C-alpha cells in the first residue's frame, strides 16, 4: 500500500514488550504518587532492549524523577536514550534529561536502553519510593500474577471465575477481580461469582493479587465470557456472510482524530465483519507493537469511549486495544486481526524470513500478550513486497513468503485467522510472479489483494489514470495494472477464489496542472492534499471535486486544474457485483477514516456483497 506511512504523532515511543510489564517494589522511604514499570522490548540472544515508563498517578505535577534498580551480576546497560543512566556495580540509576522531567497528573514518560546479559531488574525505586506507587515494607516485593481465570456456571446474568493462586514473599492478602478492565470485587479466595450481568453479552475478566502491604502485582491473562440468553442482539453480519474488512490505523487517533468509537457512531461497526489493526512493526526479525501509547495506554473519557465509561489511571489496559475490546463486546460478530508491516515497516520481513519459526513465535507473543489476548482473533502479514521492491528492495527469494506464512500457521494453529495483504501487480514478470502466492495460499484464510495505487502522481507529469481500475481500458498506461487481471493471475497460480478479497481505497489520487478532463492528460505535479500532496480522503473529494466520469470501473473527476480518481458508492456497487460473480470471498478497504461520518462507503460495500 504505497501511501501507508506513519503520520507524525508527537510521541517518542518504543517497541512492544515481548514479555509482560513488570512492576517492581523495593525498600522505600514513603509511598509515592507515581509508578515505574519495566518492559523488555526485544531480545536478540546476545542482548536485549528495555524500557522504563514513569507515570504520574497523583494530583500534582512531578518536576523530576530518578529510577533506581539492581541487575544480577553479568547484566548491564550498554546504551540509553531519553535518560542519563549511570551505575555503581550492579546498581543502576536513571535520571530525567532536561525536557522530560516534568510529568503532569495522569501523564507518563518513557526512556529506553540496550543491554547485555540474562537478568531482569529488581529492587526498583522511584524518587526513593516504591515503583508500584503503593505502600511498601523494606525488602518486600509485590506478588506474582495469578493464573488466567477459568469460567464456569455461566448463566444469563452470572459467571463463576476460578484461578490459580499468586505467590508473594510475605503472603497474598486478597485479589482484585476486573471486568473489562474495571475492578468489580476484592476477594480473599481464588474464586468469585460475578452477578447482575446482561444476557447474551460478552465480558472479559482478569485478576490481580495484593500482598499484605497492599502492593498489587501484574494482571493475569484474560478470559472471555459470553452470558447465555438474550437472543442474537448483534445487528451486524452473521457467520457465512461475505468478508467486509476494514483497516483501522493506529496513528489515526492523532491528527485524523479517528477513534474506535467512530466505527459505532458512523454505523460502520454493524456493516463490517473484520478489522485489521494497522500496523505492528517488524524489527530485528520479530513482531513488535509500534506506538505503545496509542495501542494500550491512551486514556479515553466517557464520551470518547465505546462503552461510555471513562478509563482510569490504574486499569490494566487502555488505548485502542481496550476500545477494540469494548467494540467486540458490543458487536460480537466482529473479528480483529493484528496487521504487521505495511509500506513503511516491510523492511524487516527479509530478516524475519531467515528464521521464520522465531518470527512466528515472536508474533504469537505479541498477539497473545495476556493483557489483550482476548482482543485479537488472528494476524495479518502486509509484506510490501516479498522478493521485490517497495520502499526497500527484498531479495529473500520466491519461497520466503510461503515459508513465513507456513511457520505462522504452525505456531498459531488451525483456529487463528492468518491472512496477508499482497500485491496486485499482474504485469508480465511483475510482483505477483516474484513470490509463491499459490503455494502459500494453503496456509492462509485469505489474501487482501491491494487492487489500488496502480497509478498516481509519483509520475508527476502523468499521464492521468485511475489508481484503482477494475478492468483494462483503451489508453491505460501499463498492462496488467487492473484488479481483474490481478485476480485472474492469482487464480491461475492456484489460489481459490474464496480466498481472494477485492481491495477498495477510501481515498483518491490526483494531479494538478491538468487541462484534459478525460484520462491520459499531462500534469505538472501532485494535486494538493490535506495530509500529503497527491492523495485525499473520499469524504473530502466527494464535495470538493465531484466525479465527472468513469473509466475502467472506477470514477474520475476534473475540477479546475486538478484531476482525481476515486471510488464512489456507485463504482463500489459495480465492483461488488463483479466480486460476487467471480466467487471472491468478499472485499476489504483502506481505511476507515477516509469515509464519511455516516459510513457511506462501508455501507456501499455491505449492500453490494449481499
């Protein structure tokens, strides 16, 4: 997807933990109003990456911070950023730099480092107090995570939960039971029956232990529960429907101000079947979360939240992941896949393919992280492009893609959705010919065939041409650059029709300096766009530059000296009819925020697939 670059978010973020976040307690002088948590962001055998996050849990600003911890002998920091890190033997001290010392109430900052050795931090202090923000006794560590709860005796309005006990050096006092991230009870036993629930509704439960000093440990894994009864209250497409999948961009919560709740208010949630959450990164041959703040830390107010409940500072999961959890509770028919790669982050796939089994294991660690394991139903690989050139050129060979997805299926097993977004270049000797997409199809549930971005203002002088043509037309600049030819070529390589989804762009591509209304005109460069020259959302173009014609099954528009091409509800209807006649599994689109506030294009895909 040529335009899938990450918008500047204004946050310095590190990569996803492959191990859980660990809060560490230590000898302290007094209770603090802040917490410090450690995350192991990566591990490459001879070394590892680490991140500390300091969060202000109080009501007044913190003006400076110092985090101290011990490493076992042989483990040390080799480089660090966003903090000044020193040591005395195995005792390590990190102090804020000038620009990140002040932390407002509810806010957080992070610093990272690279290290060597096998050990993990212990005896952490933050400004002389406990790193978990709670009361401590000198030498008292917090409890371990309890076992993931199991559910039994599920009724219309109640469920019984049971879990394995946590351990603690001074004894466990009780357990907090959390429903959808909010504490609903504190109990001394390792069982709890939650009552007063709604029939036919999805819930997610976790448990957190407290020790005798009232310190809390890590949250357990999550168990998903659906109460009985209630009938089918989900208004969305039901099992057996054609796939209607949309990409939700992680960075869209910033400049685009597009959030998971927008899927509800636009009516789109009731029309889609699947969401691809984009994008996870691929670094050092492993899957990682890209923007941890947007993914699982950003706090939502009640009016911004799908559930209508505000996030609290101490809940185990916030951000997009928690909002997706709430969306699935409201619309149980929706399945969510975590998509890795994209135009910007595909450079890491070549290294990943060199050790496909290790890559697959790292991806499962991310997708099944106990903090959000109930959110994701599968994984999507967006490698642009195997054994070919995208932002960078890959030379891993024609078998690399097949080997990669085979390893993913072996690691994730038969019950996970495993999909891939792939090229739609059907030219002779083009990108479809560069990898074994036919052989790889047996390991995948479907392909998202990126039947858009064929033509655009990267060719500054034109000729003007639609970026998402369905069929060839007289004068098309390059043979093989249409959706119909791409689908035909993939079928010829042995990919079943039902494993192919037709791609729709919720945006247009355009040139300026154009005098000719029909396709094939010359230009002087890319047309102005809100976020990037040469590209604009459908929701803007439908009013700013209405369609003046169609070519190759898609629309184009000439307004002033600008020339745009984009899909409309009418051209989408044509494409969906074609997809059904071809026996395709459905359609997908990039991406939600380009649509109108009432989900005009999502609705067109939904209606067209019926």
